[in-house]
C-alpha cells in the first residue's frame, strides 16, 4: 500500500464486516490503492485483480479476487451462500442467485451483507449482496437471495 496508515484501518473494517482474520487475508502482499479526489481509499487491487471497493458508507463490496482470499482464510460457512448444480452455470455467468436453489448459508447473513456464492463442492461462482436473511434464503421457494455483482466466468 502506498500510505502506511491505510493498512490498519482497512484491516479493521474488514475484520468488523467479514469476521476476524478477514483483514489480514484481504490486505496481504502487494496492493494498489485507488483514491477519491479527497484522498479517501476507494478501491484496493492486488496483482490478481480487484479485492474490494470501499463505499461512501464505509463498507466494502467484494471483487472476485477478494472473495477468493476470504474463502481461503475464513472457515465455512462464513460469508458463504451455497448453491447446487441447477443454478451453478447461471450464477457463474453473473446472474442472480435465487432462494429456491440455496442449499446452505452462513447463518449470520443479513440483507445487504457482502457474500461469496459458492458451488456445493466449494468453487467460487460469484460475489454479491445478500437480499434476504439466511433463514429466508433456506426457507423461501421464490425470491432473489443474492444480487450478483460479479460472476467467476469459466
């Protein structure tokens, strides 16, 4: 990171938002920080791609690279929404994940939380924003569970 004051602050935000250990996982190694005209960090990139964007509300939105780092560092089911074979190709393409196809989820997920949509075998399919609480994702037969921001593609 270019500013040594960025790392501790960004790690604290990530640990608060995603759980202990998330900050160390997300902000390790070589990083590039993009800033707004006021100097506030807006995006953090690693060589493999965008990790996170920092919104004006002080919360992160995940990039695929950030999702991969979180999945490696945090024990299941943290930050995960698990779908089966039926929706895997659609979610991978960037389409939304619907409650009907959710098989498991982090029980602490609330609407508005950033989550990783994973296949039942563990592969990251997409990152996005939860639209329903965890219990509703598992109980509902209709409705969008996760608004996908970025699909993993092929």
